[in-house]
């Protein structure tokens, strides 16, 4: 059943009922999914009334399920399986680094930052298979999670990571030539300046 949740002076209002709390956790009971603003997600929701009176809505989902909605938004599910597996590992590593870096913020990632995530609505069988086949695999350097930056299209050559992110100093994150994304829709850019 659809319910509107709003902040109220006494806490949170769900439909016509007011709860005297600043946090409300919603968990699906009949199906393992929940719908928020038209998108279907795995897991539950944590709704927090912030000090400014606005609501913060957090989808609480296990890491591996989160990745099932990330990988198909970052790569084409028709690509070779080994590419999909590599993307799953890189996305998992990147997510874990973001979780560590954002401790205390009330949430770890957003649907558009640092990675695109469409939840259950965007899952594809092949990318889900890649996530499951690489479960718990991450990229490390010197015993630490590597900050595994990635992008959709490089334009034929990547950049040294520290040229973009000065704190990303790593001998592993160096510029390389790429021949794989030439068919991507955004491989060629055009900018018109008057």
C-alpha cells in the first residue's frame, strides 16, 4: 500500500498517523522489495527527519545486492562476462572505500554519487551473475583497499588518477591507451564555443 511520509512538528507522519520519532525504519514483509518514488529497491528504508525539517531517506541494502543495481548502470550487460566481473570487483572495492570515508554521515552512497545505482529496477541477469561470481573479491594494494576510480567512456586514453584526484597517488592508477570504448555513444565529444 502506498503511503506518504512527511515531517511533522511532533516527529514523522505516515499517512494520517504521526509517530513521535525522528527516525522510522520500514521493512518489506510480503515481498523482499520496497518501492520509493516509482523505483523498486531491495532491502528496507530508513527515514530520518533532519534538523532542517527535511527528510533523508536511506535504502538499507546489503552490499552485494546494492552492486546488482550498480554494475548494469556502469557497463553494458551484453559485454563479455570477464569484463562484467572486473566491473563488479572494481565497484565493490570503490563502494567499500566510500563507506569507510563517509562514516558518520548517516548514509554511505547516493544513487548518482559516486556510482550510478538503479536498484532492482535496473538489475540484469548477466550483471547479477558477475556480482555473485565475484562475491567478496576486492582490489588491494599494500594490504589496503585501492581507490578504484572508473568511468563509462575514456575517449581513447585514461588519465593518471592523481592528475584528477591529487590524493589518489598510486603506481597502479596510471594512464593507459584504450581501444575498447570506441563504439560507445559518448566516445566523441563536441563543444561549440561562441
